[in-house]
């Protein structure tokens, strides 16, 4: 099969990328550091998994572009996405991510070529010789399409079993081709794109244990026999059942000592607040302590799109606000979060300025009542707010204080009088007197909007 090169090789565009990097450096003299710029100061990349379907969301893309220097397509380069039927390659979604990354001078990790999961059924149903050919064609198809454009490929993903045995995982590749399939995949990959770093990637291999021992033995064997392997990826999906191991750094170091780079490829840590921040700091410090740990990738930009969204495992919350974990990572990378840094709670200029409104009846008599509406700013400062109050049809408002009303039928829209400016989290309010005219029902509040 002949594959056409889709774009100029990265080397040909290196001048452009260098120019972009210079511009970024010039800005950083006044601006706060970002994850990517702070990591670059340590000679590392700081990446994130990206989904093509979110690239149209302004806050997602703004956060991605501002903070990260590398991207990994979360699903778009997997076998089911790229070769859903034999020999028919579809790269539309993966190309969107690669194009986006390249236009911003970000690197791309390729994920993943040979994996038992997200594997189309046509692959699983092949016999040994057909499967071997299909595996090589798939590697050549993807790596040919992106030749020269991917800094590291996860050539084989998750080939070892969980649990204590250190055995290979049962999969169509393992079961039909035997242990040698990994070596064949790496040899094919080296020939397909000699410039790409070739990684083996797995989870629950972050500390020293039977599974990481088995991967270690394989890498050692590859290095001794000249099988091409350049890097080992440690996924690093952590939570209370699978915490950051105390021998994380030691484990990374023993792999590095075999003569391969190590990369943290899918980092996320369930939790919140200072405990989550402390765990993130440990991970970054472990990577920085190992010379051959060349970079880190978190498995998503925002908690709301995480594969473990319920565990809020990422650095930005669902509103793209920086979490304590973000500050911990940035400071562990030697960066600093300057005043006015976009994403900081409390900084003006961020996208999401919010408020909430609550109503209480503060006085009540036969023919009327006083109502009070309290307006509270969200985690950004507010310079103006608007809230609607819908009164029961019979009622009428005779006076209103600390607000400016306009009327449409029985709907009163209230804006500030003197009290539009609120600090993040601060409250103000307005009051009014209403005549019941036979209805004692409470008014209803519309959504509070703020700018
Ligand atoms: O985050 C990915 C999620 O959107 C997919 O549904 C899932 C399907 O298998 O894969 C997730 O990513 C996985 C990665 O490709 C390999 N390591 C484990 C990741 C989390 O499951």
C-alpha cells in the first residue's frame, strides 16, 4: 500500500514553530507562566488528551491553547476510529486535532497503534497470517499518514495482564501471534517513521510491581537484542484504590536506566482540594527528578469531559477554573501564577461571570408584604447584574429600593442602582413593597445574569 505524505514533514516547518516559540517567550516576560511554558523551562513538554468534538468550544480551546505544549488525541487515532473496515482509513477527526496542534506549535503524541480495546471486529476475526498483515498495514497506514509529525507513538498499549502474574494479556494479537507480536509491531513502526519515538504504554505499572517487572523485563530484552524501543509510557490513572505509588520515581528511574525515555502519558488523580494538589505535585516532582522523563500528559483539559468526570481528576474544573492541583503543578514546574492570569478565580476578564438570586418575604400584613432579593456573585467579580421577578397577576409593586426596575406586564426586570459592583462571592440586594390585591402567592425569580 502506498501512503501519501499529507503535509510537509515537521522538519520543514520547524522555522515556523521556532518563530511561534519566540513570540510566546516575548510575552512571558510580563504574563504569568503556563503549564507548557513552565515545563519548557525544565526541558519537558506538558500535554493533554484532546477530543476533536470539543475543539469548537471557545473556553476549551482557549484553555488548551494557553496552557499545553503537546496533545494526545483521546480516541481519534485508535483502530476503530481510523480503520473501521479493512484498508479504509479515515483521518478526519485525528487530522483536526493534528492541524489544531500544529497551527499552535504544539507537539502530538500518537495514541495508539496496537491495542486489544476499541478494536474493530473484522480484526479480531482474522486468522494468524491475516492478522499479522493487518497489524503491519495498520501501523504503516497511520504512521505513513502522519510521518514526521508525531513526536512519540504508543506502538503497543496495555499488553500485560493486571494482577500479580506479570503475564501477557489475552488478546487477538497475543493469542494468535504470540509474545513476538510486540517486537514485530515495534520493528514495523521504526521502518514506517524513523523520526518518531516508539513507546510501550500501560497502566498499573507506575510503581514497582509484578506488572511493571514484566514490562521491565521485556524492555531490557528489547534493548539487549536491538529491538527498536525508545520510550515507556506510564499512564498514571490514580485514585484512592490506586494511589500515587511511593516508589514512583524509583520505578521511572529504573526504566530510564535501561536506556529509554519515560513519559507520563495519561495522568489524572481523582479527588479535590489540597490532597489532590499534593498528589499532583508528587507526580511532577517524580518526573523532574528523572532526567529521561521527557514530559507529562494529563488525560483531559477539564473535569467535565474526563472519562472519570465523577472523580474530578483534572487540573481545570468544569468552568475551566484553575484548581489547587493546577497551582501545585505549576509551582512544581517552577512556574508562577501572576495576577490577572486567565483562569484564576477572582480575576476579571474571564469568560464566566455569574450570579445567583434568592427571595425572602421580610414583612407581611393583610393587604401587602415586603420582599427582599439577594444577589450573590459567583467566583468572578460582577460589574452589573439583572434579575427578573414575576409577580402573581393581581399583585402590584408600590415601591422598590436599592434597584432599578422596568416592567413588562407583571414581570419586573431589576438592575442595580448604586450596587452593581460585587467582589467574587459578595452579595447585595434590593427590596420592594407589594400590594396583594387578594393573592398571597409568592413571586418567582428568573435566572440571575451578570457581566
Ligand atoms: O479516555 C478514553 C475514553 O474516552 C474512551 O471511552 C476509552 C475507551 O476505551 O478510552 C479512554 O482512554 C483510555 C486510553 O485510550 C488508554 N488507557 C486508558 C484510558 C482510560 O480508559
